[in-house]
């Protein structure tokens, strides 16, 4: 349904339309999320190389999410460790970088690692203690964006819809 909504927006806007879509890494992934297809899987089938999929990663920091019984807030997470995509980026010493995975050569010493299964951080709407999954970055994304330290979004002072009360249970 998410992919159908994206296509509806594109169709409604006309043949010259382009769209920038921001969503959880798992939702935009061409390879899906876990063992399930995701929005990115369906969009890849429909649009292929007409789209560019970016994954976002960080080594340390905080983020905004819902936590069962505590509501919406800023939460911390563990630093990345050896064996993770974020750790590779952290080892470069660069506070921010973008890596174009479309130029990687599977099996090469320099870039083949993005075609191997690696741990990567996956945080969505819900705060989690263990935020790492495994996957092949080159199968999921066209490029990776990395920041050394994540900071939570700034929450606006608004009244939450009553439907959000379910999160407080």
C-alpha cells in the first residue's frame, strides 16, 4: 500500500513529476526488511534504475521514537561495533560521508565488503535496545549516508491526537 501511494502521487503530479521520499531504512530497502518485501521492493520492481535508494547510518547518539509505557521522546542507543557498516564508517574518522554503492565491485578488496552480509543499525518509530540486523548493503541501497553522531529531532509543542493514547498503555 505504501508503494501504491507513492505511485498515485507520481501519477497525480503528471509525467514529468519527481518525488523525494523519506522513510525508515527498512521501508525503502530494495531487498525488503527481514524476510518480508517492503515498499522499496515494490518500487524497485516498478521503477528500477529510475530511483535512487539511500540508507542512513550513524555510529553513536540519540534519536526520537516511541517507547512502550513512556511515550515519544529522545532515546540513546549503543555505539556501533566491529562487524557493522557503521563501524567501518566510524573507522574512517570522517564525521559525515556518502558512499555510492553502485560503483562497488563485488569481490574486490576495496569495495567488495558492501556485497557481503554485515550488521547494520535499524531504528524506526519504536525505541529498541538491540537495533542491529544483518543484510547486504549493495542489495538494499544505492548509496549510504553516514553521520558520526545522531541527535534527536526537535519535538514541537502540539496536542497529540487522541488515537495516540494507545501508545501510553
